[in-house]
C-alpha cells in the first residue's frame, strides 16, 4: 500500500487570494522598478544630449557675435547680446563675457556677479570648449558651466551656465507617471485577483465543505450535496464559457458522490437481505423447537377431542377439556404469532418499546432449546418497566442471536461434562447516557486466538454446517443502527459475556 501524502494540518495556511496578491505585488514592483531605472537612463541620456546640442548652439552664436563687439569694446552690445541669449533659452542660468585680460565686460546678473565663478573653470588657451558642473552651496541644482575661448582666448572668453533642473523635473515627472501607472495596475491586479481567486477557489471550497460534511448520516438520509463550479447567479452569466480543468474536477467529484450514494444504497439493500437471511437461518435452527411447541398442544387437543367424543354428555368433562383446548390453542397462537412477527422484514422505524417485552419474545422463540438442554435462565433488571426507543423486530433478532450462541456454547460444554448445568443470565441497568444489557453464560467460551475473529463475517467456531458466521456481525450492525455498541469478552472453558449499549432517549 502506498504511503499517504503528508498531512496539511501542521502547515501554515495562506489563502490563494493572498498568494496571488503577493505574486502580483512582486511582479508589478519588479516591473515598475526596472522601468523606472530604464526610463531614468533613457530620459537623462536624451535630455543630456539635447542640453549638449543646445550649449553648442549657444556657444557658437555667442562666439560669432561677441568677437566683433569685444574688438570694438562695445559694452552695450555685449550686454544686449547676453541678455538676448538668456531670454531665448530658459535653461540659461547666467552668461558673462571676459576680455583677454580676464575682465568681465558683460553679464546677466542683476547687480554683481559671483567672483568665485571666475576661478572655478579653467580658461583654455586653444579653441577647445571647457565644461564643468557646479552645485551652488545650499542647493541641489546642478549647473553646467561652459567656457568658450574667443579666437583661442586672444580676444576673450564667454562663460555660459546652463541649469539641468529641467532634466530632473522631466525625469521626476516620468517617474511619477510610471509610479501612478504601477499603483493603478496593482489595484486593477488586486481586483482581478479577487475575482479570479474567488472563481478559482469557489469550487474547491465547495468540494472541501461537501467532503467535510459528508458522513454516514448524510448518505443514509440521502442529504448528500453536489459541488458547483460557480455560484448560482454567476453560473448563468458564464455558462457559455468553455469548460476547463476545474469544471472537469467538479463533474468528477459529483460523479464520485453519486457513485458513493448508489454504492451505499446497494450495500444497505444487501445488508438488509443479509439480516433477513440470518433471521431465516435462526428460524431454521429453531424449526424443531417450534414444531415441538406446536405438536405438543396439538396432541393434547386431539386427546381432549377423543375423550369428549367418548362421553359427550358429561358436561363437566366437556367444560374441562374445552378449557385445556383453549389454553393449547392460545399457546400455539402465541408461538406462531411470535415466529411470524420475527420472520417478517419490517421498515426501519424506531418506536418506544418495553425492554423486558422484547427479551421475553426472544426467550419464547428459544424456549424449547432452553428447556431441552435444561438451561437455567435468570433475569435481573434495574428497571423492569424500562422503555427504549428501538426497532423492536431488529433488537429481538439481536437478543435471539445471542441466546442461540449461548445455548450452543453450553451444549458444547455439556458434551464433555455430563453433570454440567448451563446458565444464562440477562441483566440490564443504566450507565451514564446508555442502557446496558448483559448476556452472560457459563458455556465453553472462546479461545483467545479466535476472539478477535468472531466478529468477522462468515467466521464461526461451530462445526461445519451448524453456523453461518453472520449472527454476531449482523447483531453488531443492528446495534450500530441504534447508535449503540456490542462488546464481547470471553474466557475459554469459563463462559462468555456480551455487553449491549443503547443510548438513553
């Protein structure tokens, strides 16, 4: 037999919804982070190139126009030039022009220009443009400082400061848009996950609940439910969708439940037939006793009729023999009625009945065997008027089966001990929530190695042809029907005790 899979009882349980949510969160965050990094690089690179091209354009423009103005010391023209170029491009933070003696000829500052700017960037001695990045104290703004030599520095220099703040703003805006997109996608993903997990887990939960609530009682009362793929309202909406694995799972589960119900019904029918067969087998073992119980009164009646026929005028004899015939007739009626009642197959209806009355009916059917083997039967009831809720016919069958088993055990012991006196003691009392009925005999008992097998169907300790091996299993099944139990204990050569327990109603 293969090993059972590991139980999930000790595992930490996390609903599918949260597993899907966690997965979506990881995917969205990872996707968003990668895109933010890529977009940051792409936008920064693009804006960087754009700023570079812009700085080259401004540099060329200033170089072309500032040379002539410097040669003629046109201070007004130089100021107009720098102010014009600053107004054209918002990224221009400042512009100032120096002559070859490093004197500032024009600038875009309102009053004074920062003296530190003159020392910050080196003045190239050739036509190359020098670029440095400046971060003013107390500010996060980055300024690209460009020094342009005019005619190789022989005329002077132009200094341009281009701010990169718009690059950061563009990147921040793009990242902000992307973050909002990630948030929107995450919320939409959660909503879709909620709907998807509900559609996915609904049939699984339905199957789990049905499996958990399905027991012998629900099957017995035909209260088994079937699983559904979708809730009722949703089922109509999505009924047009093609089937998937979960639809197959639900269909297979419902087929299994249906087969389980049919199998139980077939087993129940077979069990009823088995109970009836064991009942008829018990009647067969009682046949000789029943015949004796009927033949004896019939012989007495024939004798009375014969005596009455000899002297029909003797009124006293006629009355006396009529009374004897009436008693014999009532005895025959009682035996036959008890036998017919026992032999019939009643519906499984539980009604209040007297416990002692049911026991007396069983003793009546076994009376001939009890008398034949001179067995002493005693009864000890804590409450002789006790009434129990049971199926009278089924419980009578249990009592009769146990009586016949005790009689057989006693007769087996009598074969080796001729002076042995067989005894059967029947006792009843209350024990907590149960009514206990004990059947004790001093018969042959059961060997220890056979004790565990006596409740198995078709197992018998009797000689071949003398027992079916169904009496005890059938009795156990009937006690289970009543919500009770049957316990057996035995000591070899000393006797056997059967304990029946029936719930108190």
